DNA sequence: AAGACTATTGTTAACGTGTGCATCATTGTG
DNA sequence: CACAATGATGCACACGTTAACAATAGTCTT
């Protein structure tokens, strides 16, 4: 059917071994022989059979890119940026295989033979089992986006505490003192980190926040909306709100406008994540950008390094987040 | 290293051929032998080596999902929905390999051996060359999202003319008569189709549109903004605008509010595509939804059918679009 | 009861590539 | 000039799987 090195060998009058060596640029073969063989290969439109290569070299040329889920929950922008980042690094050295972890009924098919390395973009603690399976099989692995401490696993994520600190500090620097916090979902690492950053900022600037200015959320529109309603009922409502993600911020904004108030004229709002729609809502949302694309790039680079140099580092890399100032915060005159 | 059928054979006291047959549930093998071998395989945690399988069966178990570009331009939501749709169909029968067409320096590596089938989500006429390469190699192929007439190629896309008709009709039915059109980018098939739908609606309802109510756009924010400014300068500005995509609609809305007018109170706007942000802008944008996920599902289903039944149909499937009514259109009292 | 047939299993080769070792020619050395 | 060293190439096997064909034992037919 398709042309093989044996076909080339016949035409060149050499053995297939020589062809194999020539095409792999082995120093054993004479330069002019190499060149002649390359010519013929090109002319015959030869492409190596990667299944055969894989079989003998014990490399699959596959890189897995696994998300917690493809079917529900994962935000499109997040997904897109992650793939983009990884893809920009691997070029054509590897094939990128995209999968949702929840599509696996069994991890049995995830083996050393079928993946040279795997990137898990983890959004949930439930991913722990697949992470351990992969690490257990000795497949080079990097986990993005969620802190993980399994041995032999690379871990790249953004410094969310610092991001929350940035956002909260910004509110204070704009003159706000009555600042409320809508927390993330209980049990999520990110929720804890973001809350920690908020509190560090308050301590750092000597601002004290009453207990009534703190409400738990679920990372969804609904819970942000509800929390904001509670804040508005207070005798002294906050002048600014730090919402632990953009989605809840949106819910909060809705609640504010339903109450006949305006953002940012009456109440300022800051979100977290810089979701795609953050720039498009009115007012455009001031928020914290996590460098997803950079995280995935960094992760891919280190993974390839681990694969090609056969060392398994256990390392955690924290990347800085960035405050994106838009229109949802008002500067208070003092 | 890892366990092979020969290892199982040794333990079971049979030949490796018998093991292969047993695990493939061949009718040649006695039922109890099969069961015994399955037991042993399970117990040894055996997983087939897919490289070896591929080599002998001449199937790669890979499905390519190619986008025009991953690095620039492709919208995140579009990208996400397409992957989701395809992924939901293939389950674990195939590996999904995601690539940007512009990442290829040469199509040489795209062969029958490395892909059992390919889905091209095409957004540009420039994709024609890869489409022809793939079709030329005899690889089962389906092209989504853009009309294509290469022989042997399946083609699934949405009926954009019908969508534009829907949107335009809606404006008329809400009482609008002075309706302007911001066209798509010249030379794009979608631009022509959407314009056609608009004009059919006008004819159908007997509404005549002056030449000054038609302006070309480039599918970007900027051009929508600019076109709207022109409309606003007219002696009799339109009461409604059909923008050939959401992005330009957003630009138009911006121009309207800059002019001190409100959407939809003063001017109504309809977009096209139902981009992710359409629901989040203020006012939420009434627009036409293309069933991307359904298109990619449908495409994947037909591709698999073609692969597994080894027939190459040349067929074009048009899927209906849907009008998503939100808040950007006002009902005019007559 | 002999031959034909069937059910089950084994033998061997094949897929396309890479590699250790053998082979051969050529050059260098004393 | 004989022999070692070097450079270039080929031979044969391996990787893990499937499949055509062979082999064996048991069953059926007449």
C-alpha cells in the first residue's frame, strides 16, 4: 500500500537497515549515501509508520491533555487557553490527545505505552485517583491549576492568594473601607487561598471587617446574587465587594441593580478569574486574571523536559496573577 | 516490562494465538478457555499494546480534529462546543487528536496510517488545501461549519440563510420597518448566506430597504461600531439593526450608547452566532444560535459510520439554526 | 469401522522499524 | 607486506499483535 523503507532500499540498492539509519541521520552512514536516500524518500513521498516506530522504540509520540470534565462545568475560555498554551509548546513533536477524565470508565488504557506524558488540568479533588494511577504507572505527569503533592509529580498553578491580595488591596487603595467578601465553595483549595489573600490585605492595611461582611458562596451566579442581597439588607451595606469569582460577581451586580443601585457609582465590585465575559458585561468587570495559557505553556515545557531527560522532579511552580482594572470599581474621595 | 499476551499464554498453558483469540472473543475458542484466559489477563492487569495492534490491523484508533487555527481568531466557545460534541460521540473507541491547521508546516505526516478519520472544523477558504490532501490520501473526512464540495467528503453545517431569515423576520414581526443591515466580511460564504436570508425576509414581508441601510462589515467590533455611526448620521436612522455577527452587534451597541441612545428603547439590535458573551452583555443580545455542538456530533457520527462501513459518501447536511430571544429588541406599537 | 467432518488449538509468518553483531573494503602502521 | 584499525553496510532478530494454514482429537455418516 504505502511506501516503506524496504521500498526505498530496493530502489536505492541498499538494505533497509541503511535506509533506516540514513533517514535517522545516523553517523554510521556516508554523507552522500544519506543524501541519495533522502532524495529517493522524498521523491517517493515516504512517511514513517509511527505504529511500527512506537512498537520498537517504546514511545507513543502521544501527549495526553486531560480535563476534569468536558461535558459540564469547564469554562470555554479556560479550556481554550489551556489547549492553546500546550499546543504552542509541543508543535509537531507530539500528538495532543484531549480527554475528559469523567469519560474514563476505567483507567486501564492509560499506560506507559500509549502516552509519553500526561498533563492533567485539574479542577476537582476527585482527580486525585487518576493522578495516582498515572504517577503509579511511572508516566511523566504534570498537574496544572490545582495544588497537588503526590511524589514525582510536577505542579504548575497560579498564586491565587497573591491575586486575591492584589484585588483586595486595590479596593482599599481606591479609598474603600467597608469591603465585603463573597467566598468560594467550601472545601475548594482555591476558595481558601482567595480568602487568605483577602484577609492578608485587610490585615496589611489595618482594615477590620465585621463578620456580617463575609458570606459563603458556591462559585455560581445564584449564590453571588443571594449573598449580595444579604449585604444590601445590612444597616451599613459595604461600599465594595470582593467576589471570589466572576460568576458570583455577576450575580452580585444583578442584585445591586435590582435594588435600584448602580455599579460602581453606589457599590464597587471586583471578581476573580477574568472569564471571557468579564470584559463584555456592563460595567466591564475589574477582576484578577490567572495566566492559564502561561501555566499550560510552563507545564508543557517542564513535562517535555522530564520526558526527554528522563528525570522525575517533584516541584511546585507558582505563577503570578494580574489585576485587570476595568470599570466596576469607583475611586472614593475621602 | 509490561505484560503481553505471551506472558498470559505461558501462565495459561496455551499458545499466544489462543490468548489473542480469547481476548478478542473469537468464536473459535471454547467458552471456558476464554473465561479462564480473561481471568488471568485481568489478574495480571494486562493492557493491549496499541502500537502493535495498529501495525498489524492497519488502524490507528486516532481521530483528528483540526481547526483552522488554534492560536488566533477561533472563538473559545466555538472551539469548546466543537470538541465537546465530537468527544461525546467517540467515547473511548478512538483517541481525539486536536490540532491547528496552521501548525502544520507540511501535511506529510497526515496519512492513512496515523488517522482513521479526520474532522476539519473549517473557518476559512484557506483550508481547502488540507482538505484536498486528506481526501487525496483516501482518509475518511468530514468538514464542518463551511460548505465544501470536494468529492468523497462529508459536509455538515448550519443553514445560515435560514437563520438570517429568522432573525430578520423577527424584527419585522416586532413591528420594525426601518431595518438596517451590517454585512459580514466580503468573500466569506457566511456573509453571503446571511445577507441572502435577510433579503429573503424583506421580500417575504414586502419591506423595502434603502441602499443607505446596508453597510459592509468585517466581522469585528470595530467595523460594527463604525457602521452604526454611519446609520446614526442618517436623516431617518433605522429603528432596528441586523448585524451579521455578535461581535459587530456589540460594536453597534457601543456606538448607540455613545450617541446617548439606548438599546432597545431607541434602536433594536439582533446579532448572529450566539457567542458566549451574548447572554452577558447589557442588554442581553437577541441573536441566532448555530448548533455547533450538534453539528460536530452529527459530523462525528457520520464519520464513524463512514470509517466502520468503509463507504465514502459525498453528502451535505444542513442543520437548522435557532433564534434566541433576549432583551435587545423592542416591540414597536403600531 | 473407515473416512469425512467439525471443533479447538498450535505453528508460523507478517506488519514496518530499529539495533547488536558480523562482514567487507579500505586505509594506516611498523 | 602483513596485520590492525577504521569506516560503511548488511544480516538477522526483536517489538506485540493478528491471521492463514496446519494439526490434532473427537464426532458423525454410511
